[in-house]
C-alpha cells in the first residue's frame, strides 16, 4: 500500500468513525477508501473553504485533501466538493444497500456519486453545471453502473426516473450572495 493509499484508508476510517460508524473497515469506509478524492477536485493546489473564505493548500500534494474539508470546484460560483463527514452521516442515516437504484442530484464532479456507486447498484447522477457534468462523466467512466446527466428541473425537461427507485439523494446546495444595505443618502 502506498503512502497515499494509507492516507486515504485512514481518512475513510476517521470520517466514518466521526459520524458514529463503529464497524472498522465497513462498507462506507471501504467506499471512501476506494474513491481517490484528488481525481475529482482538479489539479492542486486547492482552495479549501473556511469561515473567513477560501484558503489555498501550500502545494498540490493530495494528502491535503484527506481531511474533513470542503474543496472548491468553482469557487467564484460557490460550488464545492462537500464536507466528507456531512455526506458520511447522510449515507449512514439512509442505510444504503447494495443493489439499490439511486438518483443523485447535485453530482458535481462525481466524487460522492462514485462513493454512492460503491455502496449501491445503478446510480443516476444529475448535475446542472455543464463543465462539472462533463468532468463527472470522465471521473466515473470506470463505474459502468453510473450515468451522469447534465440536467435540472429548471430546464423544462422531465427527469427520467428509473424504476424501481430505492433512493433519491441530493447533495447540492446553493450559496446565497451576501446582501448589503443600501448606502444612506
């Protein structure tokens, strides 16, 4: 096992243990460990979201990605690869099962779509951002049971829901612009 694989395996165990999954080496940890985050977040150095704004990693060493951090995908649009513990907690609460069909809205570049695919059956990922959707298609090309579609409910096309559908999960969020008070006259 390479040092990066060891780091990814530790990250997976830490993330799942942090959300209360006591089973060491369980399915969720294995799914995180098998999904190389660096493949999904673009070339480093990366911009990491913090309360005071984005902070850039000091280098492009992927070891920086294996923390419970939010990494910018399109920083100027507020689009990020989300916080691992948040997604681990959600997937734990959903009790995802092997073989289930899942719709994943807000696929981004496909990182959490790939994690889902390692836990379930067919995954249909939807992403409204054209560039991210293209990246997601490339990033999940090794997972034949994953389909990425660039589409949202706002484009007046209906989503083709697969049947039977076991789960619908959304991992998209909207960053609202800051409001400012008008200047006093």
